[in-house]
C-alpha cells in the first residue's frame, strides 16, 4: 500500500515524512492561500532533498497550462497533481501537458460525489498515470483539503474499473484508513488534515506521531480477493 502525505512545508519536513515511511510526499507550491502553501523555491529544495528517498508530488489548482508548466519546470517534482475544479483542466488539456512535460507523471484529482464522477474518472484514466479520489469543500479551491470523507462505495467502483493506480483521499486518519482500504481497495491512500498539528488561522505542521500511526495502519492492512 502506497502512502501519500500532504503537505510538507520545508525540505526538512519532507525528509521527516520519508523517514516515517511515507512513499509520496506532497508539496503545495502556490501563493493563492492554499493550506500549507510554499514558494516554488522551497518546493524545489524539498524535491531535491527527496531524490532517491521518496517520490515528490507537487499540486496545482490552476487551469492555465502555461502556469502549470512554469511551476512544474521550476519545482521539478516526480509527479504533477492536477486538482483544479472538476473539469477545469480538460482531458485534452491533460494530453497537451503530457506532450509539454513528457518526463513528468500526472495524477488527476476526481471529486467523488460530484455529478458524473465515475464517467469523468474513466475519461481521465485514459490520459493520466494515477487518479486521486478526493472530497471537496467550498472553503478551499480545487479538489481536496476538505478533511471529510465521501461515499467510499463510489470510490470502490472507480478503483475497480480505472485500470490505473488510484489513491484514495478525503478525511483519512489513523483511525479510519484501515476500513477505507478494506472497502475501496485502492493502490494508495492519502492524508493531509488528520495527520497535522493545527495552530489556528490555517497554520499547521505535520504531526509525525500521527503520520507514523497512519503509515502503520495503512501498510499492515491486508485486503484479500
């Protein structure tokens, strides 16, 4: 089971996550007010630190292909996580990004519970390397960082039919990740809100004890056909 954790806010924090057993370390290089956002320069430093240690993932909520390409070529992550509002980056736009950034893997976010989520997932599965199935909130731009679960039966259907690796996200914690894995049977799981120590005003840092608990729960859960 692959474990992805958002959001590292420095190279040191990214390495600490990797030491906890995190496989994919999420970074948020932007300046629009997203949770845990960092500068492109800080994100690039974290990517360099993670080389050979863990997979680096940088998200974008932009629908502007030039802006996405600029961030990706500056930060140079292993994986580009596209999580703009549902449909804002079309399937054809993802194809264009693949041509522009041929060495970069693409993870496409799907808002589970939105109309047509299954159909959208099947379309994006044809142009993406991974899907990430996430919840949405009106408080945060794009798909994700909602801190709440969604209908896992809808995610399970997508996982069964996608034909590519799928990461389950949305309100996962050390307490519910094992159940989520048993229900959905994803390739990987993701956590942001419930593996963080929150300070108010949107500020937080990763709680390494919770991260270790999450990693242990995820990686010891066995799903049998």
